[in-house]
């Protein structure tokens, strides 16, 4: 039997939409290495008010796809609804962990949303409205703070735990794909990582890191955003070609490993794209 990295520790995995989500690769790898997962999906909860029929149908389908994928790929694991656009949903999730007696040894933040990207077309930054800017910032960056806040408030996040979120090189540079609005949220996510690494490290021994990953079209978000040509360009520029979801999963596992002292890092899992001029 191979040496296991985990000994039953539990990790919260956000951001699974279906079996092709990056978060799913991470969840599978945690289980393969002796850990447990609690998975959250975006769906309708009692906390949602005045949802349109269209929004309700979208959220219901999203949650069904999430549950089917989790069952198929991970078997019987704990699942819950989490909509980070509602503070009350994050709080209710943390409370549900207390009720179930589940303590969390870390979490993966794999959540992003940007309505200024539609069918691979990106709105110029000059045209982005305040609502579009703030919604993207709230869902894709601020939510990292709020998840950590409520898990701490209810004493669910264990001492020495590890948090990891997902970003890309566009947080720092204009790249093969003009992300614009979401790039700014990713820059905020990275800065939040550094500030939280200081606060949570001192308070709870908790590590906080972020990984910039290669473009990946397999997921819903990736497919809605990227063109094949983006992957070709980044693959050619990167000395090792584009990194794959398993490369990402291995790095997250490494950062989740108990008793490490790696924190506040902005890591690259990108085949070396970032070193090129
Ligand atoms: N695909 C890529 O090329 C790529 C590259 C680098 C980083 N990333 C990042 O990886 C993460 C996961 O993306 P992915 O490519 O696996 O796509 P994905 O579509 O599988 O995952 C995005 C997730 O965000 C969730 N989400 C959106 N709004 C939410 C809300 N209000 N509350 C809770 N969850 C919400 C969606 O339900 C979905 O599960 C994102 O942060 C993304 O920016 C993706």
C-alpha cells in the first residue's frame, strides 16, 4: 500500500460543477491519499428570495449535475448547498458543519463568476458596470474571506489547517486571453491570500496559498471563456506545455499536507508559462 499523506482529515471542496471541474480532480486525489471531503455545490436554498424562474431552473440543474458528478466520481461523501453570493448561505453551511460534528482541516476555493464574459466574448473594461465589477469581485475574491470567517466563527476550521484557491497568470499580466474584469478579481484573490496568510497564520496556525494554473477548457467555466487557440498559444509558450488538472491536484495535496510551513505563496502550476518574457 502506498504511503498516505492524510489520516482521515476532512477538506471542504467548493466549486464542483461537474466531473470535469478542477475541484473534482482535487477531491479525488484527497480521497486517494487517505483524506475525506465535504463538497459544496451551487443550488437553490431556503435563503434565496425572489428568484426568477430562469434563475431557479439554472440553480436546480447546477445542483443536480453537481450531485450526480459527486456520486459518480467520489461515492457517498457529505454534500451541501453553498451560494457565496449570500452571506447567510456561507453561515448556514458553517453551522451545518457544527450540527454534524464535522471539523475541517482546510478548504479549496475554486469559485469564479464573471458575467462580462459571454460565449467567449469579453467585455472591454471601459464598459464594465459597477454591478458587474462588484458581483465578480464578491463571488470570485471576497468569498474567500467570508468562507474563512464563518468557518473560524463556528470553530470549524482546525488549528494548522490549510486553505488554497485558484488563480491564473492574468492576475498579474495581460495574457493570451484578455480576461479584463475577472483578472482584477483574481488579483484581489491573490492579495487576500497574502493578508489572510498573516492573520490566520498567527491566529490559528492556518496556511493560505493560491495557485496560478494553466488555461483548461474541460470545465464549464473554462469552456465558456477560452478558445482552442488560447490553449495552443499558452502551450507553445510554456517550456513544458500546459499543466494538466492532475498537476494541479498534486500541488493542492502538497499544500494541504499536515504540518507544513508553506504559506502566503502565489504558486505557478503552468508548465513554466510565467517565466517567459
Ligand atoms: N479553467 C481554467 O482555465 C482555469 C485556469 C486557472 C484557474 N481557474 C480557476 O479554477 C476555479 C474553478 O474553475 P473550473 O475551471 O474548474 O470551472 P467550473 O465551472 O467547473 O468551476 C467554477 C465553479 O464556481 C462555482 N460558482 C460560481 N458562482 C458561485 C456562487 N455564487 N457560489 C458558489 N459557487 C459558485 C460554480 O458553481 C462552479 O462550480 C475558478 O476559480 C477558476 O477561475 C480556472
